[in-house]
């Protein structure tokens, strides 16, 4: 009886030791990235792996840009992580292993710059403006920004706390129109979702969201959108282990190829 | 090694305690870490801001309403599942439990295509002058959808544990089915019903995904406490942490309440001779 018990204790001890032995290997970031610190080879190509943290609104374009970049640099691998800019900035502050950060607003980039988490300075690479999105049938017959304030029109916007909501506040003031939205969402994708599902008559989203949604929504541009231009900056994160590759990717985004892809998706020039 | 004589085998190997401590720590440590982050000097102003109070009030109101709805819809379901016998019973049970394992956002999408403006019932409801999207009703529906299984599971378990001997006796004494239900069955399972209701309330209070997808987010109308926390987190981490603590406090109170009653319910079958009286006493205690 007692020997069996001892055997059991030994087994458990061994299991725990095994777990302990595994732990450092899986939690040390260096272990998984030995290949990242590489230098350009003879042909001037860069190689290794970097992780790019990009704002959710960049999902389609950055996925495209990353695969273009990998096609041109066969030794390079770009890992992408998309989320709200403030979420990403918080993750980087908490030590997330990002090499490049592309934000949908200057505020979150400045936050990282102020805490010395960036390598060098950020570069603006795109702009984005708001547009009215309506379901394809345009049930409330929206034709202008003023129409959004008509009683009975179900408008969905972003909450003031997030960049698209701040932009919505600005254009409201510029247009001298006060909206009474039925919902203030915490992300622009949630606004778009309420329009594509037909729940809302109209939503304020970015031009790029309207283009990205294809024929599921109809976009209605309005003059006051120019009053709230969102600028997208990009920078290398200070803790990056492959700054060369990070710089090469940023150069591609800000260069002619990257700018072409961005403008096709509806982004404006910086 | 002698076990304490408590009338049965109650020994747990010592190493289990070590692992159990690790398990406990895994739950408590993150909560403690959050408490450590609370900005106490700003705590009261942060949780008493208008937006916070409205969110808390809305959460409590909608959770109470969805708990009532859970009882109205869940008690008959549990009775039918535990006592009834009909084809497709197993399938029905699995389907009713589905919201337990579904990601809430999936529930939200499903509700949208049911009660939404373009949804299955939405058009009919709109003709009848009922608009559910973006209303507090939508919040209650989302909460009821995710919380209903908690009530059904608790109550069905209580019904099965209680058995139907007393009901059979009551029936032979001439009581009709409704009288048996009212005078025997429900008093017998009252503790189970109470803990199920408390769990449903707790689940409703924490509901986030389905609400965000289905009801939207507007202060005082659809922005419940979890949604307010999610939004505050964007700009004001202190406010998000302070409100999270409020939600934790409410959840702890609710769970403590729920754990008082099932123990009484479990004790009942142990002393089989006095089951009815114990169950009644437990029911009384809950009341």
C-alpha cells in the first residue's frame, strides 16, 4: 500500500518536474525567434520573421501587402495581428512581441513614442475619412449628412471614446447637425455590421469600410467628412529583434507599391 | 492514516490539496491583480459617474427581467424534460443546453436573424408595431437566451434527485396534476429552482457578446455594465478596472447566495426518511 502510494507521489513529482522543465522553453520569446536576427544577403533581400501589429481597418490591405512583401523577399515571413489601435498599443506597452506598429490614429502612436517604446519616429502612410453607409436598398432614402438627423432614421455611430466616434463628433459639429443615434458601438466593424444586417438605416464608417464591404452596403460621401481626417502612422517597435526587416516592410508600405494598394482600398495619401 | 469518522469515506489524498490550491490560485490571482490596480482615490467618482450608474442600473434591471423570463420559460421546460416522456426528448435537451457551449456572439447573430428587422419574426413584429432592435427588450432577450440553460439544468437535476414518489402518493390521494405540481413538486424542488434562478441572474449580469451583436450599445438603453467596461477600457483604464470590481462584487454576492441554497437541496436526499420536511425547511430558508 505504502509503496504504491510512494510510486504515485513519484509519478506526480515527475509530472510536475516535466511541466517545470517545459515552462521556460515555451515562455521565453527568444526561443521561438532565433531566425529573426538576420542580415540582408548578397542580393539585398531581407529575411527572417517579424510580427506586424496593425489597426483592424488595415486588415485587407496589410494582408495583401504582407503577401506581396513575402513574394519579393522569399526569406521573409510577416506575421500579422489585427485589433483596435488602442488595444494594440496597450499590448505593446505590456510587452507583446511586435516589430512594427501601424495605428489608425496618431494618438495611440504618440502614446508609445512618449513612453520610449518606438525605434526612431513614426511615419504617416495613409489617411481615411468617414462616409455614410446605408443598406443597398437605402430604406430611409438618405442622400446627405443632414438626412441622418431626420426623426425616425436609425443611425448607428461609434462611441466618442474610439477614433471613428471622435471623427463622427467632429463632422457633426462641422455640419451643425446633432444626431441621435440608436447605438454607439465600440468599433467601426460593429457599426458596419448593424448596417449590413439591415438593422440600421445608416451608419458612419470609414470610406475603406464601405469599399471593403462590396455590394453589401452603399456609400454616400459627404462634404463635412474632410473636417475629420484620420491619419495612419507606422513605426518600428523599440524591442524589435529584426529592425532591418521591419524597416524594409515599412519602406514598402510607404513606397509606391504600398501606396498603390492602399489607395485602391480607398485610403487617402498622407 | 485514519479518516475522520463522518459517517462515510471523506478522505482526499494530500497531494490533491496541492493541485487544488493551484486551481484556486489560478482563479483568485487575476482577481487580486485587478484589485491591486484599482485607483482608490478615484474609485468613488469613477463608479458613481452618470454613465456608470446608468450602466449598473440597466444591468440589474435587465438581469432581473431576464431571470423572470427564464423562470417562466425554463420551469415548464425542465418539468417536461425531467418528468415527461415524448419522442425527441433527448434532442430537445441537447438543443436547450446549446447556448451553454455556444460563443455568445453566435447567440447574438442567431437572435439578430430571428428578432432583427430583416429576421424571421422581425418583420411580423414590426407590422405589429414592435421594434426590438436597439431596445432594452433586445438586451433582455439576449440575456435570457444565454441564461435559460442554467435554470433548466439546475431545476431538471433537482427534479430527478427528488424523484416522483411523493407526487405519485399525492395523485393516489386524488390530487389533480396541477395541484400535485403546485403543492408537491414545486415546493420539493424550490431550492434547486432558487439556485437556478440566481445562476441565471449571474449569467445575465455578465452577458456581453450577444448583447453587443444583437442590441447595440447606447447609454441608458442598451449599454449594460460589461459593455460600459469594454468601452471605458478604450480610453480610461482606471474606470474600466473600477467598474470591473463593481461587477466582481455583485457576482460574488450572487454566487454566495446561489451556494447557500443547493447545499440545503443536496442534504435533503441524504436523510431519505425525512426528505419532504428537509426540502420544505430548505425551501423555507430560501424564501
